[in-house]
């Protein structure tokens, strides 16, 4: 039951007093009738008292309706606030689920890539082809090149390629030579998002176009780069972050050159 307001209590008290007064007046009227008071006077007084009583109860009813409307309005506000909070919590839950799915997906990719890289390091049959195929399919690459270095001091040469135009001939490079060579020397994955005009174009369902992003992924053994993967895509992805957890980290005594990492850079000339 709702609590009565102060004004309702006052009106109820007034009504009770008025009823008591009406009883007293009626008693006096009845006494007056015995003393010769006319019926007309009695009727007028009675009508006045009944009118006052009806007005008081009307005010009480109005106050009760107003109180009900106020409580209903407060209830609606609280319900809307709870619904809004529930919507926010659901949205947050969806976001957390997506983040968890991304983390789980990244862990699966890391595990698969570690196995493929280990196969490459061990010189397994068709290991380079399997590694490039997985990278192309998983990260929607349009072209890929695998360079390897057979001996210390020897240049990196092409071992495997995918999606290259017939007229494009990737060149060998040495440690520190050009952008590929610098990535190999520093042992860090690089994202290139400023590909020069002379870089090759690839064919897709939309026609011929130049890739928008280039990923240079060093493969390390005993803290030395023994292979480098060049991956071209139209869309940016988190391959660099995943690759950091796949390959052996570089020596803490190495001195990475300025500009290697996630920043924009030019491909080797």
C-alpha cells in the first residue's frame, strides 16, 4: 500500500472533523425540531454539510489519482533505465565474446604457423609451399614470396612464390640491403602501407590493381634470419602481432634500425 502524503492526511483529518461536526449539527437540528425549528432550515444545513463532505472526498480522490500517476511515472523511468542498462550490458557481453573469439582465433593461427615454420626450419618436404598456402588463405593475400638464405653471407633468393605476374621477377637481396634486407637484419616483422607505384599489380575479380599492404615476415633460427616472407594484401590485418609470437625473438643485443615496425615505409627499390 502506498504511503499517504502530508496533504492527504490533512484532508482526511478535515473530513473526519467535518463528519463529526455534521453529527453534532444533525443532533442539534433534531433537537431544534422538537423546539419548533422548521424543516427548511434543517434541509439547508444538511445539504451544505453533504456538499462539503463530497468536496473533501473529491479532493482525496484527486490526490490519490495524482499519486498513482506519479508512481507510475517513476516506475516507467526506472524501467527505462533498467532496460538501457540491460542493453549496455548485452552490448558489452557481445563485445567481450568477439574479443574472446579473436583471441582464440589468433591462438589457433599462432599454433598452426609455429608448426609450419618449424617444418620449414627442419627442411621438411613441401614445407615452404604449405606455409605460403596457409598464409595466403588465412590472411587473404593476393601474392606471396618466400626468400631463403642458404649460407652465412649469402644473399636471400626466391624459393617459393604465389600470385606473381609473369613479368615480375623478384630480386635477391643481402642483409641490410633495401627494405627487405633491413627487415631481415633487424629480425622484426614489418607492415608497409605506402607501396610505390612501380610495385607489381595483381589480378582479382574486380580487375587489375596494386596491393595496399605489404608484410615482411622474417623467419629466425638461433637469432639469425634464415628466411623472409613477403605477403601482399588489399586489407590490413594483425599478421605482424601474430608473427611476433610465432618466430624466435631477435637477440637483445641487436640494434634495430630506426623506422622498422608498424610505421609507413617504402619498399626496397
